[in-house]
C-alpha cells in the first residue's frame, strides 16, 4: 500500500510539472509572436516619418536598403529601370556604393551605363546614381535617367558641328574668290567671272543663315499663339508663285487641284514656308519637262477633320535608307546635287517642326526612279478653332459664306490661273 501511495504522489507531481512547462511554453510562444522579425522589418513602418511621402514625389528612381542589403522601399521607376529584382538591388556597382556608404556614412555619386532590358542591340541607359545614409541603419539610393539628356546633348553637338561645316564652305569660297578678284584686277573678264561666283556663294550663305533663323523660330515659338484660319488655296498659290521661275527654267508644269474653300488653323508665315519648301524641293529634284502636282483634300477623323496637302513629283526618288533620315537637319540625299541647287539640308527639318507644332505631321512615299509624294497633314480650321475659340466663328467667316471676307496674301494670285489638271494621285 505504501508503494501505491508513492506512485500516486509521483504521478501527481509529474502532472503538475507538465502543466507548468506547458504554460511557460505558451507564454514564450506569445512573446515570440509579438517580437518583430527580419521580414517584418522590411515594411514602410521602419522608414523615418515623412520619408515615404517624399520618395513618392521624387522624379528620380528611389531605393531604400536595410543593413542586410534588402530592399525596404523601391519606387515603380526603379523596377521599370531594372534596378530591383527579387527584392534585391540588381546593379552591383550601386550595391557596392551602398555598402561603402553604410560603413563610413559618406555620400557618393557616380554615372553609369546600364544595359537596357528587353533589347539585344547593346543599347545602354545612362544614369546618375547618388547614395546617402538614411538614419542609423538605412541607405537611400537615388537614380536619375540621363539617357534623353545625353541624346539631346549629342544632337546639339552635331548641330553645332554641322552649322560650322556648312558656314565654312561659302565663307571659305568668298575668301578665295575675293583674293582672285584682287589678283585679276587688270583682267575685266576674270573679275566679272569671279564676281558672279561670289554672288552665288553670298546667296548660299544668306539662304543658310535665313533657314537657320527659320528653324530656330519654329522650334522655340508657339505658332498657335498668333493662329488664324488660313485658306489653303492661298498657301498653294504662294508656294507655286515662289517656284515659278525655277519651274519655268526647267519647263516643269505645276498643277494644283482640290483646295476649294478649305482652311487650316495656324501661323500663316510658318505654314507658307513649310509648303513652299516641299514644292521647291519637288521642282529642284525633278527632271526637265516633268510635272509637279499639289493635291488637297479633307479627311474625316474622330478628333476633327484633317487637311492633307500632297506634293507629288516625277523626280529621282528616295531610297529606303535615305527615307529614314531625310527630315534630319543638314541631311542631303545627294550632297552634290543639293549644292548645285542651293540646298542647305534644312528645308525638310523646318517642314517637320512646323507640322508638329501645328498638331499635324508630314510623311513621305517614294521609290527610286518613280518620284516622291510628301504629304502634309494639318488640323482643319473649323474643328481646331472650334476647340480653341468657338465664340469667334462668325466674325472670322470660317465657313466661306457671303459674309466672310478673305484677305489674300500679297504674293498670291488666283490658283485658277495655273494649269489645272486632275488631282494627282496621293501615292501610299
């Protein structure tokens, strides 16, 4: 009986100890659940107050790293640039900068070229990375995309180089010709010949400077500040009149059709210069005894009607390789021929900028040996003006009714005086 009592007492003690241990284990488990883990630290709550809001309005890509190089916070732009992948900073040079800054607290900045994701052409993203400590444990990485700024800077350098080259040619020619005139002062025929060449070079220099001014103006000015409804027939007449002499010398027939009472909304001077450049190019690059056609039509579009002005020639045509670059400044399909015709390589660049600034576009169809068609598309005046100043429709007479008054250009004349042929086909 004593043995049974001892066993019972031992069992009771064991049960009591088991209950105590279970209770202690439960309390310890609760405490562990309340304790923050490494994963829970990787949340916005660990950021200093207000930092999250500041990062959300920064234009730069932002990444915040903790003491284990884990990403605590990253902007959508950082993911788009491929800086963060799988919760880690994926750019090794930036990761090294972050570690060095965490160690010594120094702010670091560097410019890097990163491979562009999704392309196999070796293209690179130019970025500027800046790393700074954020509090006692975190590191802030700010990355700015410099790719577009680099591209613009390259374009500016090329432009300056091209302008310098283009100006040097006529200026150098004038210098040499002036020396030749001085040396031939006792030879009237030679002086007359050299003086004629000097006039040609001076005209080329004047045209180049004027087109540089025109290009700068269309790039920097807002043409719609002084916009007005411009009759297309007057623009066509002015362009034809501008090229009448060149066309007559080469026996080129110019045909205009379809202008009717159509009007475009914009700056009259810029629109006239753009269309004039297209017609002048068509005449200059067409063989003798061919035809240049100017066809105008209205095209219905959901956002408002467009006016298409197509200039078609029967010239030498443009290769596929050249078509990709003809709207670049100073680019010439045939440099020798362009110099012979006085071309500067700026005419189509001006057309492109005028079209874009007026909310339109210019396109080209061409085949070598078959000619070219340049199509200028611009918003129709009534639709464009209705969006911008509908209350002035009646006073301007946009609909071409009896009460409307048209103010023709001093350089224009009645287009019916020109040889009028069926509208030239607008090639695809």
